[in-house]
C-alpha cells in the first residue's frame, strides 16, 4: 500500500515529465514518471522502475532483481541478466546480444531479438510472442496465444504453452521431443535455409506491389522472375497460399497498369507530384539558407549561445548544409517525374510483369522448406 501511494505521488508530480537517468547505475528505490529513460554502461535494478507511458533502457548490461513496469518498454543491451520482472500493458521489445538468467517478462505483445537466447525465466504474452535468435536454448517457460520462434539452432529444453499456434522456424533440424508442449494450440516446425520475414497477407501484398510497380522501369526480366520466386517463398513461410497470393498480386499490378494506360496521351505527371517536388525544394532552400546564415553570423551566434568556440557553429552549419541537399535531390526527382512521367514505358513494363505472373502461376513451385506439424 505504501509503495503504491509513493508511486502515485511521483506520478502526479511528474505526470507530463520525462525522467532521464544517465549517470545512475544502481537503483534500489523508485524511478518513476510519465516517460522514463535509462542510459548507463551497467545498470542494476533492485528497486522499481515505473512509467505511466514508456520506459526506454539503453545499457550494456542489465542486472538486478527489481521490477520494471510501463504501458510499453523498449530495452536495448548487450547482456540481459535481469532476474526481476518486466510487466507491460501493451508491448515489450528487447534487443540483446545475450538473454540469460531468469525473471519474468509479461506483456500483451513481446518481441525479443538476440544472438543467444539462454533465458530460464518465464515469457508470458496475452496475444503474440516473437523471439528471433541465432541460438535458442534455455529451460524456461514461454506462454501465449500465438508464439513464433525464429532461430538457426533450436536447443530449448523448457516448456512452450500456446492456445492457438506455435511456429518454430529453424535452419537445422532438431529433436522435437527436446521441449515440452502444453495447451491446445497447434505446433508447427518449418525447416528452411531462407531468411524468415514475418508478414500478414495484406502487408506482404503491399510490399511486393511496391517492389514491382514503384521502380518498374528499372526491372529486368530476370529481376521480375527472382522477385516472384522470392514472393512465393515468403508466402509459403507465412502460411499463405502462394497461388492465391499471385492472383491477388496480378489484380493489383493490372490496376496500376490500367492507371498508366489511361494516361498514355498525357505529357505531364500529376499535380501531386509537382507539389511534392516544390515542397522538397522549399525544405532544401530553408535548410541551405539557415546554414549560410549560421556561417555568416557564427561569431554572433557563438556569443549569444555562450559556446566555447565558433568552430562548433561552422560544423553544425556544414552538416546542416549537406543534409539539406537530400530534399534538393528528392525535389529534382519529383519534378523530373512530373516533366516526363514516361507512362507508356511504365505501362509496357507492367504488361511484362503481368506476363511473368501468369507464367509463375502455371509453374509448379519446388519446395525449399520442410513443414512439420507436431502431433
């Protein structure tokens, strides 16, 4: 009760504050606020870290037996040896070279990316848990509606409990009795040498349509064929029917081709393209003017801001000037597109893409993976 009252008081005082800790490396009390940021070489937490919104932790080593709680958390470290509890309402993301020791990680969604997973604690998610590791070991517990594990080597000897589906992507085959299974969910092992990218059907469709239409003039026949082959593999690895997916892809490409066909007689691009080019040009001009002004008045700025050396202003001006060239290049590309939209060439290239999709639909795919449903 006293701990909750103390946290409430800290939260009220700093409701809209941003708590940042950089020098502290050891916590035995309470660190709280609306947002909390912790940055240190080695951070040991034996107390409480509480945020009403977001906790960001960026350290080399995270240890201790305390607690971390927030709406969402983003933890980045070389070594995760935290034996305490991490509890989030919405999502928890952990990037580490090695995830070790025990403790608990609990959230609506959990994403863990690491080189070595040797966690002996409990990972519990109410919706989805995604763990991406080169080596997947440990003897802990993983619980969730949907569990996805992507690894090179699977040596896990703990327990996986899922109520809907658990999918294990692995580069090398392993003994399926090595780990325990609980829950009524479906357990699937997919052995593949391909790199695994997770997509929904909608996100994969959007990605491939962009790959085939945004820069279609640069596509070669070989490039189109390779993209379609890769697309079918991506679909299969995400449990999407590859032939149905190609049919949907064909409809999207046909719609874009029809768009170009209707504009074959037009000599200029859309007004939106022109507006984009002008906007980028304005941003670039503003940046370049600011950089030049900083160079001209660097002595006055140095005095006004009480800087140690006028050289600092020159460095910032130089960097700002270089960065301002990026929107200038984007402006040039957009205006060039407006002046010469090349609708005929784009239409003809998309007709070639449609032809290659038809050929792919008639070609039997050679499986590059082994899909095993565990009984």
